[in-house]
C-alpha cells in the first residue's frame, strides 16, 4: 500500500521519473491504470484546481471518483481519549475506516489551521488519517506540504528549461490580506533544492519558514549541488533569476499574536511582484500556484505578460497527478 505524503520521501531520480511520466501523460492523456477503481477526494478546505484536476485525472485513467467536502460531512475529531460532547460528531478513525471499505484510495486536503503551531507542525489531521487508513492516502495539501503543486512546478520548469541543475529560482513572499499557510512554499523550496536548483528565498523579517524546513532545504541543496539563501530585499532577491515564484504566507507570529501579525502585514504592501522587480531578473518567468490576488501579490502587467506561465503551471497539475495516481497503483 503506497501513500503519497511529501516529495521529501523520494530521491531526486524518482522525482525526475514522476516529471517524465507527467510529460508523457501530457502527450498521451488516457490510460486504464485505475481500471474502474473508486477514488474518494475529501476536501476539508476550498479548492478549484486540485478538485477539478484530480476528478479529470481519475476519469482519464479509467477510474471513478466521488468528491466530498467539509459541509457534507459530520464534524471530525482527531484527538483520542477525548470526550466527544462538543461540535465533533464523528472520529477520524471511524471515518477513514468507512472510506477504506468503500474506496480504493483517498485524497485528502486539510490546511493548517494557524491556531496551534505544534498541531500544524505535526500535520495532525492528515497523519491521523494516514495512521488508520487501510487504503492509499494521497496529499492534496496538508498543514505542512503541497506535493502535487510542487511536482507540477517541476514539470513546468522542465518544460521551460529542459533541466533543473543550476537554475536560479527566486521564491518571494508577497502581501495578502490574510495569513496563509506555508505548505506551498515549503514544498516548492524543498523540491527545488532537491533537484539541484539555486533558490533565493525572499521575505520580510519575521516571516521566516519553520527551522526544520530550512534545515532540510539546506541538506537537500548540499546533496544535489544546489543552494539556498535568504534575502530580505525583494529587488535584490530577483537579480539574475530564471524564475520568480510568488507566494504569500503568514508569519509565525500568527500563532501567538495574530493582531501583531496583521499589523506587520499591513505595513508591507510594497511586497508585490511588479515590473521593476522583474526587470532585475534574467527575463524570468513568473510562477504562482493560483488563486492569486491581482495588484496585491502581482501586478496585472506581470501576470498578463508573455513571461507568465501560471496557466501552464495549473494545467500541469492534471498531468503531474496522473503520474502520482499511476505510482500509487503500480
């Protein structure tokens, strides 16, 4: 039984094979690898690309799909030994037990809640499902990781440059009205350093990623011949970049002092990807996982330019996820 939780669990060679299989599916989209298997997609948070791409991928691989969201389920409890006399009406242990008897695999989306840092670091909701599942579970974004997005990002970079080694990518923080999770940034940083790219992580002070993620990225870069550096000036970070990847995320302050975190973000509205920033690059491509707030995260003239590949990146979610589903059942 193969679970798919994070790209960190795979070697660079295995990730390269995922990329190649995704590109093969882009050329030849249909397969019978799922052969009428029943796939469940459980969304505890909103989705457009992930939901649509996994539904289409499942059908084009010969399977059937059922999509559920939090509004259609009983409120789920993840703690054990707790008296369930509050809002939660069903325990995850029974829920995944039922899924395991109806379906061949389960995709789960469970964002970080941003309330308890330790709970988010432990990826509590996702790992509780994993622990009790009798079928493969694949990660459609958890508190810590978004491996499907990271794999699609790699597929896109491979299409643009034909290789990964030595490419310079700037992952830049951008402003946003809300404190967003770090999962996309974590996975992009780790995937890119694992594949030998030189990554500049740009963010204002106090928007650091978790120490464990940064340590892992450093280890991956050391093994792959890539590098990782942190810069607190967005224009400096863009210098000579091949790719500018924008993503918003919340400060770690959000767990202890959300009001201070909000005030901090409100003072950083100049952190936007604009033409001045892109002019510092080596005619870089612009990437973003979507959805994106125009003229907050990125200006119209950048996202609408011929160097923006956000829709190509979104399409590649479909092909990358076919490679994941194929691996789970191979």
